[in-house]
């Protein structure tokens, strides 16, 4: 049985494919279009999934999409009846719904054939939840799906009993923790779709001295509700673009927020202490509500396991505090908890409905394209003249261990390495297959990476990739974090040894690396440990103000236009003289 899963007509469009009960391929559309958070119909992602399976569209048995326009019809109608919207607001949403209802026509336009598969519209949050609980390895679990919006809901809590998803509570439009965080993100001058992570990083530099003012944006009721006087998203006056290219959301905060906090930051203005304090206050307000929801859920159902999903599950700072702020013993967050992961969740619901014997699914994140040595050799041959002119030496190794040992040695000598291997990661994090790596001992490397390679804000932190079995030696909490989804405190006595990956507040957004999940990356860190006594590498995504590189051409182009010292392409290594 072949099941194709889609996230379409929303940010982070994506596709995945299940074959005979196993998830074998998944990829975001942005990796092909080179447009961050690419929206619309994920035609390139679908083509990759079909090609990976070596099948045509006609061989697909089921297509699942993580949107169900028929959900919550009555609440939608009641809300529409009690609110006056601009005509454009309705036209935009009707066009979006029309696209969802006419998937077969979309396939016909792009593939010149109409799929024979049955199409399943899966509720947005059910897809989020399934993408977490079905892959967690937990026999049963509580769950929280916290998002911007999807199918008229922003938050859903409940319990997974090993067979069924049982929903307890939900928060409906227009109330949303995700929209709250977006409003603060925009107020701080970060206007691009998906910029919320910048606020999370900035928050560590500030103090939550404006928490009382920020709390005025909420009216506590049941789970929570927003004070809508401070927002615009519910009025129909906010431009939202989801149908193609870069997703865009217009200003979602009202002038009342400016009256409360003062002038909003222009994106060209310097980030001041005031902005850091606003970020810290917003993060604290978010955490207070998030932990209230998690603890209330625990009181309803005292289960030691918690599965998180939805875009807000990307708040790794809050995720790292769950053990100290709640009674949960184990927390699972999938590699793609946001909207792209809804493709996997939707398809997995169809799979479980068709085959109830399947309980847990594999959560390996290396599900994207890979490239052969012959392909890479051809790419290097085509670029031989430019490589020679830039005094870049190209070598190849038959023995991968020899290459990894050389790479570890170069890293220990403070070289910056672009590391490209195996199948591309699924989800927003670079997990060792499309990564830029550096020595975590070098206190100057953060500034070099931010200004000369990543070309981004200097307050942005970098992640420590650490050998799984050594976490307890370096972090205050021993936890398995394979998808870089939690920020944990680094032990005080260890912080000076790894300044490049120690954030200003003494934390690190770690990635635990195991031999089973990523053999070559594990070996590289092990060789670096043998040289330096440090079982950690600085890891950041292989890109420069663009989506993570997908193919060798993109990796080479990024290497050539930045100041990386070394590029590893599978068994090839390129070194600037």
C-alpha cells in the first residue's frame, strides 16, 4: 500500500510517502524552490517521493492532506455571522478552500494525469498529533498540539491510549499562542514568516521586566484567550498569502500594542536592551500559559509521557524546561513538529485506519534526497576551473574513516567545515547531513559564523551536537534530544570549555548523536573527541540566508560564496589553501 501525505496551501509545503507501512521519504518544498517556508502545492516534493519509490502517480493508493475544510462548520458560521469581514478576507479563504477541494485538478496540471488514489482530508491538529504520538515509542501518552491556526483551532490537548487519539480541550480561532508570539515577533521588527525563533534567541539577553504589560494581551479563560483589542488577525484586514511562493502574513498587532509598549522596532534599527526585555517578557508569558496547559492536562490524566506538536513545539527554550516545571518524565517532539510534519501525520492516520495492527512508526529524520559519488564527481568536474582559480584542493578517500579523521583534525585547528553526506534531514533542523560544523572551544567562532558565513543577527546562538552517551557529563539534565528540540542548561563548570555553543544564559540547544541514527556523524564527533577531549561539535544549518542546501551544487555554491575553509561532499574533501 502506497500513501502520499501532503501539507499544501500553507507555509512549509511538504510531501512524504509511506510504502508497506514504513515512512521512506519526506521533504519540504523549500529545499527545491529555494524560497524559505515555500507555500502552495508541493509539486517538487511529490516528484521526489514518487521517484524515490520508483513509481508513477497512478501507483499511489491513498493521498492524505492535513486540512479538512469540513471541520468545525458550526463554530465557523457562528463566528462569521457575529463579525464583519472585508470581502477580500472571504475571497482569499474561499480560494484556499477551492484549491484543497480540487487536488485532483492540481495533480492533473502538474503530472498530466489524475490520481486514482482516494483523497483523505485530515483535520489539521489530528495530523499534528498523529505525527507525534504514533512515532514517539510511548505505549500511551498525553499530548498538546499548539499552533498558529489550522481548521479553525489553535490548540488541542488530550490523551493517546495506544490505539485512539482522545481530545480533551481545544482553543478556537481567533485565540492563539502562536499568533501572540507572531505579534511580538513583528513588533520587534522581524516581519518574515517564521521569524519567531529570532525572538526566542533574543529573549536570553533580556529580563522579563515587562511581563505585567505583556500579560495584558491575554484574558485567562479555560485554557487561555487573547485580549483581541491588541490584535488584527481576526478583523479580516490582514493580508495572508499561502497559495504559492513565499508565505506572508501582514501586521497582526493593533495600535493598542504600541500604546501599551511604545513604538515598534523598524527592521533596520539596532536591537536595543528594550527589545531584548520585551522578547524575554513575551517568552515568559508564553511559558506561563504553556506550562499551565501542560500541568492541567497532567491533572486530568496523570500520564508520565507528553507528546508535543504544532508550530509552537519549535519553542525549544520552553521545551527544555518541561521537566522542571511539570511532572512529566518523558517528552517526545518529532523532527518536523510544525506544518510540514502535518504531511506525515495525515498519512499516518490513513495508514493506521487501513492497518490497525501497525502501532509505532519509525522516527528516522534522514528521509530526503541523497547523491551518488559519480554525481558529485561530475559536479566537481564541471567546476574544476573555478576551484583551481580559487586555490581549492580537491581530494577523495576510499576509506571514509580516513576522511572523517582528517575532517576532525581540521575542525580541531579551528577550520569551518561544510558537511554534506547521506540523505537530507526532514524538518527544519540540520542534524549532521547538511550542516556547517566548527570547534565549540573557539570563543570567536560565533561572530565569524554569524557575520561572515551565515550573514545574520549576532545574537543568534549555535547548537552543540553531542555524543548521546556523554550528555550527563556536560548538561544538567540527561535527556535524549535527537532532533535539536530542547534547550538545556550546560553544567556551570563545563561552559568555559565550549563557549561557542554556550548561550548567554548558560544553555545550549543540543542534538544528541547516536551511532544507530547517524553513523558517520557519530564517528566524526568521536574522532574530534579523541583529539580534543570534547565530545561536541558546533552545528548549524548548511545555508546562508536561504533554505538548507539540498544538492551538491547548492552546497558547492554556498561554500564558494562564503568563507568556509573546508567542504566535505560524501567521500570528497575540498580545502582552501
